[in-house]
């Protein structure tokens, strides 16, 4: 269970995606990009623009979960156009346990796998990432959050003893 949160704004996400694209330039050009839906879709769009790549595929990996455990991950959308991944770049927003990346890599063994954020358990499964995040930190993406009114400190009720 995460004990800390790291909030990523749209601006920060855009900067991190551009930095990832810059770091990927030595490995370009790619025949196409495979976005890992849904989290990888927006990073993939930004990176596709920077790398001038117009062939975009997607893969969807779903792990059905109850309160205690995670089920077997299943590919519910296959990246047919990407073959075995040769010449393709796979983009996800982050790796955490690395389970999603493992399934994707097994399906696309010849692709380059890159993501914006990586936690220590998932890090070995990536070829490239931008920022390392501690394992106990939950990343809040801009699409997960909304600005909220916070009352001024002076208006907060003073706790009575
Ligand atoms: O390394 P893991 O432990 O597998 O976690 C990382 C995956 O989890 C999130 O996707 P999620 O399955 O929540 O779906 P989403 O992208 O549709 O939000 C995230 O976008 C990664 O794809
Ligand atoms: N939004 C979000 N989704 C995740 N899926 C696995 N880890 C994370 C995380 O830290 N943040
Ligand atoms: Mg995802």
C-alpha cells in the first residue's frame, strides 16, 4: 500500500515526455509506437509528435483485482501491427511491480520499452525511463486528479483539548 503521493501536473508530464523523447532520439527512427493503454496513450502521443512517428498501435493489459490479490494479467487488445516488436517503441506512463511490462515484453520481445516513471521493482524491465519513484509512492497523474478548494488555515476550526 502506498504511503506517499507524488502529484504530476500536465506541464510536468509534458516536460518529462519531451525529455524521454530526447533520450530516445539516438535509437530512432522507429517503425511505429505501441501505447500501453490507457496510461501510455498521452505520453505516446507527445513522444510520437517529437519523433515524427505516425504509426501508432496499442496494447491493453488488464489485471482483474479483488481486495487482496491481483489476478492473471490478460491482453484484451493485441498490437497486431507491431509483429514481434522489431523496430517498434513501446510507451507506458509508469512501471510499478513490473507485471504489465513483463506481459508486454513477452508479447513484443524485440521492441524498445520506455516509460516516464519507474519504481524499483519495475525498473529492470524498462530500457529507458525519466524519473525513479520510491516503491511506496503512488503517482497521481493529471487525469487522476482535479483542483480542490482548500480553506485558509485561519478559518480552520481550532481543535479543543
Ligand atoms: O507495473 P505494474 O504494477 O503492472 O503497474 C503499472 C501499470 O499500472 C497502470 O496501469 P493500469 O493497469 O492501472 O491501467 P490504466 O493504464 O488503464 O490506468 C500503469 O498505467 C501501468 O500500465
Ligand atoms: N496512477 C497510478 N497507477 C498505478 N498503477 C500502478 N502503480 C501506479 C501508480 O503509482 N499510480
Ligand atoms: Mg496502464
